[in-house]
């Protein structure tokens, strides 16, 4: 008998399953209802749908975003970082029992579990003809959320999609029905991606009836298209990725920002001209994960003690007239690290927090998490166009982005391959893309050009760390606990 905790309904249906002995009377805990009773009306579906977005707010930003950036080459650990996120940053001692891995893995699978239970429960709801479209929309949103989570899982815990080997490469387990007794094996990378595409297609009919809008809090057809473009980029489906990206660009609903103040406001007060989707935040009770590691502001001393500082080469990527420079970084703040004061260091300031969501006198780093924004689609179109090859299209779309940010346009004589990679690095810095991009491009790295070595942790695993493209820890290991309790799971090499 399936039991659903009432508290879980509010928080996104984190389900509990119990076997209960029954005589003539079925008995339920006083804080639970049996699953068939929890999906009876359209309002039940609506309650679950609200929980879906609350759950998603807890599965983006924070460690879901910054862990891969810490592992890559753009940041240096300060003397006061306290070994927070130290294992992925060092690569040494980064084992499959690390909380960085298990946090993401379990969070995504918990949410997939809840989605599966809801999709099953929706089948039990009798709706009037007038309610049918609403129920179909809730079902579509569940499918798209599942596609989103599975894509995040397969990108982090499985090899890149290689058309020549995807049918045999190990992906992640596909769990499409709620069964607490199941011990699933890993599906292939191809099977996982086909499931992602299938879920996107199942969501398409209903979401096609929901127009996109700037700063949308819920799924719509533009969010679906943005996810489709991202997925197909990772699949090396250049034509499909470009078609989806260009569709959003051509819609004109999300014009690129070319104004310094507005661009900065996108990362502070939530100016949403370029935002395809973000997630609702409200103080004090509906807050999101934060990227607080970059500032570490102390209101009592008016000083900053960041866990990580950006490397000088990253800062130098931005020309003087680039409107991203002042939005992403802050200069000449008073920084105190290991008792020493610095006033000539640059901080990552992309996530300073929106004052609207402060719950005290100082920042709590809260921001409506941006899930998709149009600049990523410009970069997808450029990279896909170059690989088709459609060089003129790639150059045109890249230049449109560059010029909006205050840079000069390139011409056909420029190295377009490196220009696209550099622009993606510049535009999406500290948004969790860097490690996955390096792996997609089959590139290792060497951390280089720290701003100042004095406030940084010393040693070969820090600001001079070199990692070859073949290093197995570009792909994360399946968490140890799952390997231990499920002997059908095979671990990734090198873990």
C-alpha cells in the first residue's frame, strides 16, 4: 500500500512507501494519506504542480551550479576557504563518497521519483471537459521537468554523447515508475538521451499552448525549446540544436541587452529582458540556493572573505567596454584573508543578492535563479552553425552577441573556433558550464595567472593544477552508497 506524507504534498511529494498490516480496517498514519487518495481532483494535481517548482528551486544554483566551476580552471581557493568544496577543487581525494556527488545525484532522483508518482497519480483523476487542458498541462510540466533532471544527470555522471558509441556507453539508470524495491542498472547514454527527447515530445502538445514570456516562472513552449537546444548540442545534433536556438532568437521575445545598467540589473534586481525562465523567490519563506562562496561578506566589519577568487586570465577576458565586466566582477573592495587586508583584488560579483529578498541588514545572496536565458541560445546557434558547417550563420550570430556586449564584430579571417569557445567562457562564466564545456571540447586545463598568490592556498593541486582531457574525474563517479546497496550498478572508471 502506498502512503504519501501530507507534508510532502506541500514540498513536492517526497513520497514514503510503507507496508501495513490490514485486518478488516485499513489504518493510516495521522500525517499521511494513501497514494490513490492523494490524486483525486484537479486541485490535487495543481497542488503537486506547485510543489514541482518549489522542488526545482532547491535543485539549481548553490552546489548544483558552483561545484563544477570550482573543479575547473577559473577559480583559486583562498587561505580561508576552509576546505569547503576542497575535494573537487583539488581533484585529489575526490572520491565517490563525496557529498558533492551524492547531493546532486540524490536530489535529481528524488525529484524524478516524485514526478513518476505524480504521472501515475494523474491517471486516477477524473476531470470535466473544461478541466482536461489543465491536467494535460500539469502532465506536460512533469515530463519536461523529468527531461531537465535526466539531462543534468547524464551530463555529469556519464560519458559525452558520442554517436559512434552512445549505444554501448553507460549512462544513468532510467527509472520511470515508482518502485522502492527496484535496483536498476545503468541504461546506455543513447537510451537516456532518447528518453529525454521522448519526454520533451510528450510535453510539447500542451506546452505549445503556453506562450513564452520574459522572466517566466513556469514552463512554456520557449522553455521547452531552450532545453531541446541544450540537449541537442550535447548530442552533437548540430542541425537540431541550431534549429531550436534560432527559433527562440528569431522570436524577438528576448532581445539582447546592450546597456550596462540593465545588464547589471539582470544579476541584482532581476531585470528579465533576456530571461526565458527563472524561478520564483519570496522572502522570508520561499528562498533558493545561493552562490555565496564568491563574496563572503561580513557586515560587522564591512569586509569580504571569499572562499574562491577568480584568476587574472578570466578577468582579462573582458575588454574595458564589455558591459559584462562590471556586472560579473567587483574591484577594490576591502578583503580580509587569513588576517591580511587587501584592497587590490577582484571578486566574482555575479550573485550579490537582490535587496528585495534580504532577510536581514546585509545580503543573503538571494536571487531568482535563472534557468535559461537567450545568450546561451546565441552561443548554441554559433557552435552548432560552425559544426554544420554554416560559417556565415555562426559568425553572424556570434557577432550579434558580441556587439550587444560592447565588443567589436569579428570577420571571416578570425579564428572562429577559438572565438566561439572564448565567448561562451566569457558570457557564461560562473554559471556552472565550464567543466562540461571543457569535456565536450575534449580539452584539459592548467590553472594559471592568479591575481596574487599570497592570499591563496599553495600546492600543486591549487593555482597551478594541470588536468589532462583524459582524466576520468571529468565524469563524476556514481555515489558509493548507491553502488553499495545496488549491485546492478557499475561504477565509472577511475573511481
